[in-house]
């Protein structure tokens, strides 16, 4: 289906206003390929009809479906490996020592997609830190897309998805086969709270967090939006907490309150002011 400039502009503005995702003019093919299935599902003739329908209705289900279709949900278990290695070997032991009296840890995945990231964290905690069994451990997993969150909550993954990054031993330990698919154990699902949260709106009811995974989402936003979100992350993070971004993302030139620290083969971010007061302070 071909897309007119005005229809593209309508979609681009809608998506930018509601999700902050920036669609460059070179992305018309993407709009075309992502909206064509919606056109068919709604029995419309063209993307132009879809846009006309959205223009004529108040913001609702169709608009939401279009916005969600324009999000990129690419993810995998243990994506990039090294952040999870640093989380397991350095960060969790350090935070367990720091939180020994309160016995509570809160981890937030701020754009969790279909759930591979929070399930990876849950598996690591369960396998490597049995002593956390009598702590209050909260893994909060949020995303803009309700459709993808439903998938994440169900915790059912295809063979292809479990083949990408999930060690065989973990597959056996935490999943059961269901026909051609794999179901995550109830124990893991119970460790995670899935919730809808649009990063560009208010974040009501969010707890203070020890570790934030906000990976591969800022990349879709413009600079003012990235700055706003990082400022909000900063408010939520405990002073000695950690922030992970995606490999192509950084706080540099966006928010000076963060500093990059190197942990073995991965970089992550901490709050600068708090770090300067820590013994043995050193940055990457
Ligand atoms: C590429 S995935 C990243 C998944 C995972 N963090 C990872 O690194 O594998 C990006 C996710 O960001 C979500 N997203 C996009 N815009 C968002 C927004 N404004 N608020 C919350 N989530 C958003 C999308 O729905 C999508 O699931």
C-alpha cells in the first residue's frame, strides 16, 4: 500500500505526541508495512481510509493499535550478555550488602517488551541468589504497549525466541514445553509485576528503585524527551543505584548527574554526586 505525505504526517504526529517515538521521513516503508495488517483487520481499503477513520474519531482503540504497531519490540533473553553478567557478579552482591538490614531490592525494566529482559533478571536472581528467597524482591516490568505486555505476562515463548540467548540449562529449569512453545514457570512469573507505563507521561505509584534497566528505548526519542526521561529516572533511583541503557544509548550530553562506570565488559550509569561520596571512587 502506498502512503501519501499527509497521511504519513498524521501518523508521525500521532505517534510522536503519544509515545515520543520519532519517525523520520525515511520511515514511510515502516509505516506502510506495520499499518497494512491493521487496514486488513479492520476491513478497510487503504491506509488512507485508516487515517480518515482516526481523524474522524476521538482518540481510542484504533489510534492505540496504530501507535503500538509503530513500536519496535525487538528483544531477547540475556540480550548483550555483559550487563547481566555485571548485574549478577557485581551489582547484586554489592546491593545485598548495602541493603542487608532492610532486606529489600527493587529492579525496574522500563521498556520490557515481551518480557525476556525481566525474565532474564528473575532467572539470575533465583538461580544465583537463593538467599534472596526471604527478601522483598520486586521486579517491576513496564511498557507502553498493552499488547506486548499481555504477551509478557503470559510468558509463552516460541522455540525461536528461547533459542536466542537462553542457556539450555535455564530453559530446562524454568520452562515447560507446551506443544511448539515454552511456558515460563509460575515461580518466575510471580516474581514480576507487569504494568502499563508510558515513559513520556506521569509515572504514578512508582517505587524508589535500586537498578533500572531502560535499554533500547531512548534511542527512539528526540533529545528533549531523552532529557526529561533521564531526569525522572534520576528522581526514582536510590543514590547508590545503577542504570543500564542500551549499547547505542548514553546519558552523555543529556544529563550530567549521571556518570558512566565500567563494570568488566559493560558500561552502566550511577548518580555522580552520590558516587563522589563513596570510598574508592573511580570512574571509567
Ligand atoms: C526495542 S524494545 C526494548 C526491549 C528491551 N528493553 C530490550 O532491550 O531488549 C523497545 C520497547 O520500548 C517500548 N516503548 C516505546 N515507546 C515507549 C514509551 N513512550 N513508553 C514506554 N515504553 C515505550 C516499546 O513498546 C518496546 O516494547
